[in-house]
C-alpha cells in the first residue's frame, strides 16, 4: 500500500534548478536571466549543474508558477565539449 507524503511545495523559500548537461557558462547565464526576469528572487550558481533560487520575503507569486517561468526561459546554451 502506498501512503501519500505530506509536503507543502508552496512553503519552500528556495529551490534548486539542476541542469541535465552541467556547464558553468550555462548555469551562470541561467542565474543571471532568472534575476533579470523574475522579481523578488535571488538566483546564484552553486556549481556547474545547479542554480539556487531563494525567494525574498516580498515574493508574492507561487512556487509552481515560478518553476513554470524558469522552465520556459530562453537563452543560448553552450554546446558540450567534443573531447
């Protein structure tokens, strides 16, 4: 039998965006774009595959809505190296 876990996604004050193809340039660009396009959040690159997005106390939107905005941002991707 499965049991539903209680988790209030909207109570989080931060989320981490993980890139499928880790790249320092791409994660830096994503953090900069989030900061430019979304108000009341602070995004910063954690490493080549992660961007941490923290919500300021003045953030009025929903976490789900923010995830939708982030996943629809358009920016140039850095192609993976051909090693």
